[in-house]
C-alpha cells in the first residue's frame, strides 16, 4: 500500500486550540497538508508539505497522531493509501507560499475542523490534537 505523510497545523489562541485546514486544489474539500515520502524521512516530509501547501512553519511532533487510509488516484488507478499524520505547532505563517494561489487555508476550532473534513477517519485524528497541544 502506498504511503503519504502529513501535518496537522495547530495553534493555541486565547486558550483554545485551532487547527488549520487547506482546500484540495479543486477547492471542493477541506484537508490537511500531505505528500509522498521524501528521502529525509516522514517528519521532514510532513513539515515540508505544510510549508508548501499552507505556508506554515513550526515544530513537528516526534510521535504521529495516528494513521488513516483513504482512496486516491495513483498512476491512473484508484488505490488505498496509508496517511501518517504528525502534529505541527505553528510558529510562523507566510503571506506567500508555493501553493498559495491553488489553495485556501483557514483556521478552525477542533470541532469546526472535524465538521469540515469529509472523512471520519481524518476527523478522529484531528480530535487527537487536544492531547498534544
């Protein structure tokens, strides 16, 4: 099964945890930054994808929030992909970033983020952010 690695960008504002979601390139779904493995490892991949897709930088957690599976078109076929998500404590947010013209980014409460993502498995992992924040 192919693997991807991603980040759940979060911050604490006025004592409340907020999670950043980004839209898919087609703009129809809210999701987290994720991508295919890079040579420097899973945590590096997650951090780099967050920078490219949402323009955020920060501290990536050592332990993942968990793993979920989803279906994705890979080489013309729909395949099951395993996604390992890491918490990313946001320290900086760039005004311009590589995919800034292709995606929308937005902060949500944890409940709001869970409500806006279409995948129940992603929602369960987003709920775990409360334990690391």
